C-alpha cells in the first residue's frame, strides 16, 4: 500500500511541477488572432463543413486494433500454458484478417 501511495504522490508532484514550470517559462503574448475562437487562427473558408475522409476512420480503427493487439499479445506472453499459445494463434489469425479487410477498405475508399 505504501508503494502505491508513493507512486501516486510522486506522479502528482511531477505533474504539478511540470505545470508550474510551463507557466513560468511560457511567454505571455496574447493577440487578437490567438484570442479568436478558431484553433488554427484563420477564419473559416466556407459555411458548409467538409466531409471527413473515410480513410481517416479506417486509420483510427486500425490504430485501435493494433493497440488492443499489443495488450492481448502481452497477456498471452505472461500466460504459461499451451492453451494460451493456441488462443494467441487464433487471435493472430483474426488480427491478420481484420488488418487485411481494413487495408482493402482503405484502398477502396482512397480510389473512390
């Protein structure tokens, strides 16, 4: 219990320290453009918003698949049994199929 409290206190101290250093070092130079409500500082070019490209959604889904794959494969590594190896192979085949399908959809969306 003491180790967890030490870790939480150290992390909290580090975050607060970095925040205070950022406030002390950052230049304060507000301008009219920086106070504008658009993030990029430029006015909008049109009233109709552009539709997002489907490829971005495929990329995001692929990123989530890779992220979860890393988590599950690390769990399979720590399990010390033959069943875990079999499940890892099944998971790897499903992952390969998911990546293949997402790349096919990305290619189709890019060409259309």
